[in-house]
């Protein structure tokens, strides 16, 4: 179960930076929906153009550790303005509410670590099915994710053979395994079903450049259709305009690269 914090963000995401972007929604339709998934009703935020000439290309937007907060919703609105049906599901809704945790360490221990990758990947399959029943084109399915969602984006690219393109923003690539997280992106480099663009910060202390290079080597060995871009001056979460680590130049370049990646591989109408 999740709730909406008055600020639009979980307490653990504080303090909020003045650089936060809000995208006007006059030209789009956006709101909360419920998606049937594995016997439950999963909350999700969606945004889409108000008018379209047919089924829309679909982008699943995968949350950070803080849940589907106002920044993730705004990402959906920005994608809707580009002509996509964008959906951000609340992937922690069974285990708890990010708004109940005051800081990042307790959020990670008390909630994030309890969410099984297998459950998340199955939930994303149901999001894709929902999109195809609600004006989305099942043959133009894409995904993007941030931080925790960046890692999930890599995993989903190896999970769903119907996926056309993926863009992973500063998602963890290597690490210890557990029952809930038996594999990391470096372990599935040989299994990618869709081209993946990875966007990373050269100053990101949580994702060392050694791990980025390890992933690059794994992708090359697998002859995978993938590219990793590192922004030398950016740290972790450089696209998160509500946080102090926001790096505008890198964020804008990454956004443009994402749109070009989707246009090239995802079948977006010109």
C-alpha cells in the first residue's frame, strides 16, 4: 500500500532542491490507475497525449527507491508530450510504503530489500499487458528506469522477449546476490532481448567506474546490442532534478539520447 506525501516525495528523499521541474499537463491526460497483477491490484501513474492517431508506443517507467513520487510522475508527463503512453507502477505496494521511512538506510533495509526481482519482473509484464489493452501498441514496448529502476531495466531487457528498447539510468550493475536478487545486470549480459542504453555518472561513488567497465566487457563478450555512456562530471541520480546532485547538462544530454534510442529501436512514429 502506498500513499501520497504532502510534498509529493517520500521523507527519505529530502531535502528537496529548488531545481525541481514540473511539466505542464494541458496537452496530456494523466492520473492514477489500478493494474491487475498476480492476484492484486497494483497502483500506477500514467500519462498519455490527449489525442492520437492510433495505438501509442509504450514506455514503462521504473521508480527509484523512493517510489512513484512527483519526479517519476513528471518523467511520465514528459514522455507523454513526446507521444508515448508512459506508465509508472508502484512496485513496492505489497511490501510497504516508502513514505513510512525517514531516511535512506532504513528504507533500503525495511522495504527495498524485501521486494523480489521475480515479483517485479512479473508485475512489469502485467503493466505491458495493461498498456496493450488501454491504447498502447504491444509491438512498440520500451522501458526506462532510474537508480533501483535502472538495475531493473537491465533485468527486464533480459526477461521480456517482446521488449523493443531499454534505457537504464545509473542502475547498479554488479553486487552481492540474495534470494530476492539472485542476479545483477552483469550476469544477464548474454541474455538481452532488446538494445539497452546505460547512462552513468563518472563521479558516482555508489557505482564505481570499475563496475561500469566490467559491464562493458561483459556486453562486448556477449556481442550485445548495448551502449554505456558515462558523464564525467555527473554523480549518482544526475537526472533527479529534485535532488542536490542534479547535473543539468548531463541530464539534458541523457534525455535526448534516450529519445533517440527509443526512436531508433522502439518503433516510435515520426
